[in-house]
């Protein structure tokens, strides 16, 4: 910000994010982002690095060194990273509706080689976890883990419209699909936590359960088929003595009590002002779970730097004296978010913390 210079050195401390996710008051208000697009990191830092990820292992380590350095230099206590299960299902093409499902009947489910899927997942992602651990700066840890939650992976196998039809046409197969993918996710999370739990301050996955006016599945199906499978993963995370953060977009108020009490999530991220502004989430759930996010994507994209700064400082004031909060965008920082808007938000939080002199 004009007239300010960065402090000589920002010293990250992952325990701030860990405390916020556990709904405890951190030493300082932490910044948090679900995703910052590598292209946006390159634009802001002026250092190309994204292509390194596709090189050999040494290149991958250097990729993560530059990736982590950006988060540290911007005042984050953690970096966000997860390995997507959909990358070895249909690459997200079924989830997005661009490709038809690959499980259409019971025979497809019974014949699908889930063991081979797990082998392909680790062949694709093991080096990323190893390189991230090698590159992690002192004082920092990751937020993330196995990306994609149950509902998103099921959709990549079947497709959303086809899943809704399957519910009517073959309810037993519909339920069996959620259970089988639940087994897959529990297995992947179990292996990750057994080998890499020290890499993480907070574990998370993203699973968008809603849209602007409702949940994408009827609430009873979420309670019966999704929440118990979430609980299996959350129990594994808690067994590793880590808190669990759910990223879920949409209007999911009908199932929030089930996610808190049944799945036992510790924290929630994602908010959109058209559904409910961040203060509404604070009012409803701030005494029960940690809440991450705050600044609506529309404001980040279309607001002036002054508007974004003032809004962010208003959220900082809202969080003062409260317990578990981490501020950032209500969703993520993709390529299309203007760098100026993102920086106005980050610098407002850092200004409030006294990071600038």
C-alpha cells in the first residue's frame, strides 16, 4: 500500500491457522485462501514458475519453493495444497458435465478397478507431497490433503444429472456408489495421514453441496449418504490430532447442524453475499466452529481498492475479540481476480496486524 513498506521479515507460524480452525483465538488474525492460481502468483511476484511443476523431481521441489515463498511473503502462516481425486477419475470432466459418466449400472460399479485408481493416484501425486514437504519454509505447514470430497468424486464417476436420475431409477445403486467412493476416500486419507500428517496444520477437502438457493441433493440424502462418509475421513484426521476444514459453496444451512454434529467438522470455508454475507455465518456458527473467508468474489473483481480495503477492515473489526477466524476471499483467487483487488484485501489484513511500518 502507498506509504507503507513491508516489515523486514514476516515470520510465519502455522499454529495461528491451526488455532482458528479449532475455533480458538490465534495470536494474530491469519490470512487464508483456498486456492491462489499459479498464473496470479506469477503476475504478482513477477517470477515465472508454474512450468516447473511438469519437470523432474528437482523442478517440482523448486516449483514448491517458489509457491511457498509467495504465500510466506504475502503474510500467510500456511500454504494451501491438495491432490485431486478427480484427476484420476475423469479429470473433472464428469463433474463439470463435459463428459458422460463411466458408472451407469451395477455392473460398471462392480467391475471398476478402484485399486488401480489408488495406484494411479499415488503415482501422480506422491512426489508432490514429498516435494512440498522438502520445500516448506520454517514455521509453515499446509492446509489441504486429498482434494475433492465425496459428492464431487461421485459426480465425476456419474455426472450430476445422471446421479439425480439414478436416485429414482436404482436407489440401491445410488446409495452403493456413495458408500464405495467413501471407502476409496477413507483409504486415500488413511495412507496420507500415516505418512504425511506432519506436513499439515489443517486437513480439508472441497465438496460443493449447494447452489444459491438450496442444497444440490435433498437434505435427507446428505444426512444419510454424505455425512457418515465425511465422518470417516474426519475421524481419521482427528486421530492424527489435526482439525478438519470443509470448503463447500452454496446455500447449505439446512445441513450445517448435521455437518457440525454428525460429521464433526471443525471449520467451514466459502461464502457468497448473495446467499449470506460473512457476518451471517459468524452470527449462526461462530460459537461452534472456525470460519474462514469473508470477502465476496464479486467485490474482489469489481470493487475499487478503497471499497475492498474498507470492507476487509470491517470484517477485521467483526472478528476482534472472537475466536476462530481466518480472513481471505469467500472462495479463491483464480486468474480473473484483479491483482489490485486481491492485494487490497491482503494488505488491509496485514495493516490491521501491524505487519507494515
